[in-house]
């Protein structure tokens, strides 16, 4: 990917919810000489964004949205990376407020929504983008975005790992439940690369973003602990079903992309 490829299509990018993955993406885009705006719900996070060169905005979609936010939402591309934080009703309401604001202000940035594989039922076994989904808060948020912008791009992300999110810490001091289920994770480096491709290629539609490697949870997490000479955790299997495996073939095929084979 070259600077010219990105810059011929992108003037500026706003990252709504510029946290762990947003900062990584923002830093990469800045290196491509693209203007990056990032939102946070706490002004205490402004300094970390400014240090990277990201222009910070305090935006809390659970509260009122006004014209003060117009600059943030007037960029050519909007990447939405917000989580429900335990309150699914407020999460869906936030998306409704966002769509209402964009419609009212006649703003039409190209949207990339970072959703989650949590939209799939654990009993699906093999999940592709055309698999049936739960009608949960993730589904409702996706539908609000697609109804507003049918050509939006949606990434259904697997569990995020990478620098600062080491999988060995996920079960620290706990037992490993559903230890016979497959692992569905993705490295942040793959997510950033996939987002760059989506921006460059003007991707549309829904894509699963997940590593191709799916070891069993017990083998994977206790294997990591064994390498660190840590005591293994108790494994509890789920005999009722095998758990889900996320297919990434659509993104790999359409964009000739290869996810990391190890996680």
C-alpha cells in the first residue's frame, strides 16, 4: 500500500471511540499524511491522542449531540469503534442518535463500523457473513448503520490481541470454561492492515476479521501458560455443543489478504 493510493481517496478520517485499536490505526494513517480526528468520552485522554498527532474531541453519544460535533463528523471517512460497556440499551440508543444527527446535518462520511463476532450464536459451529445472527444490540447497531448507508463497511472483529492485550492474561487466576471450543482471535496488526485495505478499496458490506488459526481454548491458553512456566488452569468442557469457528474467507478472497497463521 502506498501513500498515493490512500491520499487520492481520503482527505481525513474520524475515529469515533479512539481507544486501543483506534490509536494504532490513527498512528498508521498519520504516517500516510492523512489528517486524523479521534473521539473520547473523557478529556483526560486528550493528551495521549495529541501526543500521537490525533486531534481530540470529547463526544459521548449517550448524551445530546449538537453542532459542536459537526467538524468531527465532516471528514471523508468515519470509523466507529465504540463498545456497549455493559449497557446494551444505551449502546443502541447511541447509534440511533448518531444516525439522526448525520441525517439532520446532511453529513455523509463513508462509514466503517467495527462490530463483533458476538453477533453469532455460539452453537453455529461455522460462521460466515451469511450465517444467521442473534438479534442483539450488535445486530441493531449494524442495521441502523446499513439503513442509513447501505454501502457502509462492517468488520465483525474476533477477540483482539496484540501489544498491550496479551492472550495469556485473559484467564489469569480463572478456570478455562468451554475449553473444548475453538479460539477466535485476531492480531491488531491484521485489523489495521484490513482497515487500510477497506479504506483504499472503498470496501462495502460485512466481513469477518479473524485469524485462520483456531486451536481449542484449553490447549491454547494453557499452552501459553506452560511456555511461561505458569501453573495450568482448570479446564471445563462444554459437552452440549462444539462452539463456533469464524470463517475469514470472504475478506481473504475478495482482497487477496492473508491473516496471520499464528496468534
